[in-house]
C-alpha cells in the first residue's frame, strides 16, 4: 500500500535529490541538470537551514517531491518545487508548500512567491483556494530556434566584448548583477557566494559569461549555459541564457541587443540548435528585443503570492 509522508529533509536524503529533480526537469524541459554538488544542502542560505526549510515527500522510501524555500534578499521569499509527473495533480504540491509555511516564521521579507506553469491548474487552484495565495505576475520562457543565420552583433561605438576571468571578476560581477537588476520585479540583493558557486559548476563555460565594456567600464553582461545532458536525455539541444543585463545609464543604446546576439552566436558555435531565456511579462522593451531576433513565447509561468505574518 502506498504511503506518502511529507517531512523535513534529512542528511541521508541529499544523494537522492538529483535523481528526483532531474526526472522532473526532464519532463518539464528545464535547462539545468542538477548534481549532488549543485543541490548540496550545505550550500543553502545560512538563514534557511535545510533541516527546517526543505520539505520532501517520501513514498515507501522513494523521494517523489521536494520543496525548497529561497530568498531574494530584501524583497521576497520564494518556493522551488519539484514533484514527479505521475504524482502531480493529486494534492502533493499543496502539501509540500503548506509544510513550508506551517508554524512560526520570521523573515525581513514580507511575502512568499510560488511559480506555477499555466498548465498546472489544480496546483494553482489549491494555492488560491486553500492556502491564501493570489496571482501577482506572469513570466514567459522565450525560445529561439538557431537553424537560420543570425543577424550580426553590431557593437555600439567603443564597446568591446570580453569573457569572464576566473579569480579576477567575481566581486565585480556581483556588483554588476545588482546594478543591472535592481529595478526588476522579484530581484533581491545578490551574494558573492552565489556567483562563486556558479562559476565553479562543472558545466560553466567562461566564454558564455562575458561583459560589454567601454574602456575600463562594464556596461552590461550576459551569462549562458550549454546543456549537453538535456540533449542526451530528451533530444533537445537547447542552451539557456540565464542573465542578460545592462546598467541603467547604458540602456536603449544597443548594448543589450549586442550582448544577446553575441550570446546566440557563441551558443550556436558551441553546438546548440536552440536557446531559451526567462522574460518578465510586463517588460515590453525586453519582449521587443527578443522577438526582433526570433524568440517566441514557449511556456507561461504564473507567480502566486501570499503575505507572511
């Protein structure tokens, strides 16, 4: 008889997490393939200990769901959720989120956000009707197929592209990320530890993290990832453009377009046949840029919010 238990994470669960998360991501088409290192509970936010803020669903010794509480520092809390496809739509998503918000919680951030694909109606309905969430934002996963020739990247006067230098650029990049995204919905303060963790992942490619620079001044940056495991497992050789940011003073000058087209050219030369990125729904400037080079709406993701006491 099947018996599913929702509980907090145990140390012994850690080696089992990549199999669960990757099984979910494979079906959902998400870009990243997780490893024991990238899902190491020891690397979690020090203020969010996994033994309290990671919930797992266990079915007769097998992990079938995971919910992790994260923080956009100073802005919001958010929940990352994975449930095996065969267990979706049966209330497990609601139980995992409910486990995260049960009991007393004290955070400087005043709200908790959960992302739900538009196709996951029963999950969204449970968040609204049973847990007191409401819809606050819509994002889109935008996609481009790279079969056709791309427009050349035209650099603004005096601008050059240079790749990330390990051991030199980590602190600078942390500052640039904050400068580029301070006015974006849901963003919080970024940590040096997150940057250092990203550039030490096995799949990191320094040629896909690069800066638009004029003289000694960085105007913006782009950070992309090739995903050979995604191609191997589901036959979708699609890269992921995780960050594309331009500092406020240098926007509307062609810097963002040059960064995007440079990224697409490097991605294509690396063997990918498609690329995806995330777009905030109300950001019409971003939409015009992406659609002008061939991106289209691929997946709709809705954010639901609950105020924290």
